[in-house]
C-alpha cells in the first residue's frame, strides 16, 4: 500500500519537473526568437504593415517614404464628390487643402510594433504578421482652403426662404407657392470632408444642408376663394325691402378688387392666410350706406280736439331700422367666401314709442299748456312759403317726458326739393338770398311758446341784428318789449333746443294763417301748475346804423339801383324769466342779446355815375352817409 502511494507521488513530481522544464524551454526559445526577430528587422518596418494599402514590409523608413510618394497619388488624382439634387461638384484632395506627408506616414508604419511596452509591441508585431496592419496615412488638412471651396458651393446651394404670396393685378388673382430656405452648414460638412480624405479613397462627401420652412407654403385654396369673390358683382340690399326703401347697391368687380384684402394671421401657433373684403374699406362703404338705411322710428302724430279733450291721430307711426355695420361686414365676407354675391345687410328694427292707438290719458296730454302767436306782415311770397313748409313739419309732433327736443331733428334738410324757396337770410354778416329764409319766424314762435310755457331752454341764438318781423304786435306795430325774444336757426350750426322737464308727453301743434300773416304754436300736456313772470330791459346801449354800403353788381343795368340789405340800429337787451310752481320759484334764467348795428347795402349797375346822389334823389337805401 505504501509503495503504491509513493509511486504516485514520484510520478507527479516527475510530471511537474517536466512541465516546468518545458515552460522554461518555451520561453527561452520565444525570447531567442524575439531577439532574433528584432535583430532581423532592426531599422526596418515589420512584416504585414502597410499605409493606405501600400505594403511596406521590411522597408526602411526612407525607402518606405520613397515608395509611398511614388505609389500614393490620391492627393492629386483622387476625387471628392459633393451632391445636391442634380447638382454635382468634383474636387481633388489638393483642391480641398489636403497635403500628404510620406515621411511621417513611413515613420508611423515603422513605429507599429515598437510601442506600447513589451507585450503591446509583441502583440503589434504578431498581429501585423498574421492579420496585417494598415496604418493611417499622415496628412495635413488646411481647412481654410476647404472652407473657401465650400463657400463657393454654398453660393449655389443657399437660398432664402420665400413665403407663399397672393396679390391682385387689376381683377386677376395671382398666387405663388412658398419655397424652403436652405443654408449649407460649412462646419458640419468640413467634418465629413476630413473623414473622407483620411480614407485616401474616392468617395462622396455629404453636404449638410439646413432647411427652413416658410410660414406659408401653399395658398392655392385662398387664391380660389379670392377668385370666387371677384367672379361677379356684389349686390347689397336691405332685408325685406319695401317699396320706397333705398337700394339695392351693386359693386362691380373692379370695385371689389380694390377692396380685396389678404391678411396673414396666427391660428393655433401656425400662420394662416385669409382673404376677403378689407374690413376698413367695407366699413367706410357701409357707413355711407348707414346714413341712408337707418331710419328713426316715427311716433304717430296727433292733434288735440279742444271740444272732446282727446287726441286724434293724423299720421301713423312707423318702425325704424338701424344697420349693424360690424355684423354686416362679417355677413358679407362669409357670403362671398361661399360664392354668394347677393347679401342682405344686418338690420334691426326700432319700435316707435307711441303708436296710433295711444290715448291722451296714456300720454298725459289733457289740456293746452302754452300758446304763442307771431306776425309776419309784409313778408314776401317765398318767405311765407318757407314759414308754411317749416311749421307744417312740427304739426302733431310729440316730445317724450325728460326729452331734450332739437329743431334740427325735425327740420335738418331745408332744400328746394322739400318745398322751401329762396328768400332773405342772414349769412356771413350780410342779408342775402338763400333757401329757407323765414324759417326763423318758426323758431322764434317756438322759442316764445317754450319761454312763456315755462320750459327750460337748452340752446338758443339771437339774430345778428334786430329784425322787424320779430318785434311786431298784432296790429303790425313795432313793440320794443319783444326785442330779445327771437331765436335764429341755421342747421346744423345753429339750433334751438328745449327740454320737456315734466313727467308727461308734450304735443305740439302749428297753425299758419297766411291771410292773417300769423303763425300760432300750441303745446298740449298736463299742467303741473307752473307759471311765468318776466321782465325786460328793452333795447339799451343803442348804436346808430352803419353807413350805407354801395356795391357794383354786373347783373344790373347802368343807372339801376337795388337795395339788398336794410339798416338797423345796434342794441343790447336782457330778458329775465322766473318760472313758478306751487307758489315757489321753480327756476329762473336770463337771456342776453347783443344786436349789431347793420348797414343798408345798395347795389348799382356798371357805369352808373355817383350812385350815392342817385340813391338820395330816388329816396333809396336810407339812411345815406354823407
């Protein structure tokens, strides 16, 4: 048993001794081989080492440099290709700033297997011999040369971003699509170029191009919409138009083309083009129409039956209408975009405050509360015509409780078409012929009815000079106490306004008696017990009339005279009024009037000798100056 164990121990010892001896022998042989391999390739490149595919095994660095310079023609004959779509650019490495260094490359090949420590160097030698080792060539890459080359490429690659556009030429719609913006990224392209040149092989270098999208690329649908808008004239009308209503209004295609608007707006973070008629242009157009379309609701007109104490309708009420300009703009553009060219305006109805069936009890009109009459003896036929025409427009008019009434709201269009005639008016410091002369007889009568009725006067203007008509009493005699109780109107600059400060409606009646040369104004309501006391200074600070003015008038014949203005003395008048109610002062006011001295104006025909003497002889244009 012991002998068997001893035998196995000896066997193991012998095996270990043999293994150790073999290992020592292996390393000894390897060492001897390494020494011999190093000695064999001292000063030469190890086998299997190449540069850019050129085998340099066993060559000295100098010989290897010669071989590389003779073999590698890539820097001059090689090609680098750049492509952008169908555009192609070819350049040699030399043109792109590449310079090959054969000596440095040969030295790099020589150092392969000689660095990295004992084991690193040994591994490099063995792997080169067995698998081969291709060392990267040493090149100098002058990026400034490449940068200049690529800048020239960029001139053909780069393009600015172009937004899609739409415009109108005459009545034609012209649209153009957008275009991407493109910029060659030189720095990024240089990185790809350097890597390609390092391979020492022909190849394509990718161009790094950055693209920028326009906000709008395609506006063809908007162009179609614009063409629909301009496909035919636009007709605008009042909805449910009745006979006598204004319109319709037709706008031809060239007009629409001038109003067409192209607008770019942001919608959910994206740009959007909208076409339509320009809201501002459309607003101006519709504002002009609004003046024609809008109608104030008209209250029914009444007269007061003094016998029954009831009001009786003489004119029916009418519904008013108001155009909504902004809503109409939206409706018109929406319709045009749908291809519709007949559009109704957006109009709302305004109901009158008083309809025909109203009663005096409903309105508080139960009695006469004020009445005044003025006289116009000696008035010309045109002046009388104007008094009748103006007074008739106020007959039966109602004034609401608290309302400030303006004569201009009823009588703003004084024209020949509305029944007025040319008569003498005061304008620009002169008495001249003008449409509506005599209307101030109506305003003066209203002023006195308001004054003695105890209603507040909001706006009143006197005449520039004393007018005889407004100081006449019933007999036709001039009454100085009536000076300062006139009211001038000249719309829209000069108006007369007063307030119905009662809780009841006020009904006005006018009556012109042409034969008697009188105009009477009546006001019906419910008396709240007010009464009026007043006093006047009468004319004071009187000033004589200015000297007569003589003017030549080519329309007159030689020796012919015509007086076109009449003299009046200047004066100041102060009228104080106290309105009482329930035995107490309700309010008081003062009316100050400053009449200017007025010159007579006498015109004569061309060639008339000494018109002053002729006027004195004919007793015209008095008083004459010396």
